C-alpha cells in the first residue's frame, strides 16, 4: 500500500456506519498533509465537522460542503440544522461548535439491570484483563465508572484485543475520564482504548498517546457497536504501509 492509499481521518479513517453530532479538532498536523473529517466514507454522516481550515466541512450528508465561511454565528449554525439548545453551543470568534456537558448525556440501560461500579485504577485494569482473557461475564457486563481514573502513564493493551473478545456489553463512563495511558502497538493490529467494540460505550472521555501500525483510533480501533456522548483527546503516531488512523476511530 502506498502513502497515497493510507486512510488518515481527523475523526474516522474508514466509515461504513452512522455518525451524527460529532466534531474533530486537529492540532499539529503537517501542512503538506490533507486530512478530512472522514478519509473514506460509505456510510452516513450528519451534523458533524472538523476545524481543519483546508478541509472544514458541514457534513450534513455523505458528500459535505464547505462551512468555514458558513458558520459565523449561532444563527448560521441553526440554519444548517445544528441543535444549539440541547447539543451544540457556538463560541464566538471560532468556527466550531462544542457540546454543552450538562445537557448532553446518553441514558444507561433501561430496566433494573444493576451496574458493576468501578472507581479506581486497580479495578479498571482488572476488568480490562478479564475481557482480554475471554471472560464472558466481563465481555457482556454493564459497567459504570464512579470517578475519573488516571492510569499513571501506564502502557496498556487495547480492550477487546481480538474480535472474539470484543466488548459487547454497556460501558457507561458516567461523564468521567480515563486518562494518562499509552498503547505501544507492535506489528499490525488494532490499537485504541477499545480494540474491537461490539457493545455500547457512553458518556466517556479518553486522554491517551497511541503508537502502532494497522488500525489506530484515539478512542476505538474497530467499532461495530454504538458510541454515544464520548470524546477523545489523543496523540497518535502511525507507521507502516498498512495504516488506517483516525482521531476517534480507525474503522466505524
């Protein structure tokens, strides 16, 4: 695969699913590189865009249209269909919309299902280990974080390190952050906090540094589930010819 065939996306590298109300802010990307919100899209994208001045788009549909000159005020945002009362807020002088945290939270599972509550680093890493060891109860669990968890610059393995061990339950971050961790990929693989994901992750932010070759995502490498009300602050470094790299996900 040549450099021109590599898929590098500000938000997602390769999309065949659905993306709505998402935003990508790019910093420190080389001028010679052109980075779109999505590198290759065969899915559906609505009301999402990137700050990148060269490729900033109002992605109301699969094709998108330039929006760096379209969104100058909240009125402009509303005219394009953005919900500025419940989801987005326009910040004057800057061409992007941001989430209103106290109004934007995904609900957990309905019914009386009791969550497994995790409140510290030890409990979180133990849970991740159970998933990667193929523990069926952990893989299908309903989990809720009780605190922000700082992993102390630990090097960890992606959660769901194989397709068979993909997390298929519900992981509710409860508006908390899992931060300060690193993933150093060796060889072609799937590198993100979640390697493979088949379940639902909601209300979670990650702060991380990821290096590798293959599928690299700041939040998830390969998503076949649902991710809602989540964010990623990520520093990514991809190498090799086989590379799909996205600020949030490699493949959605």
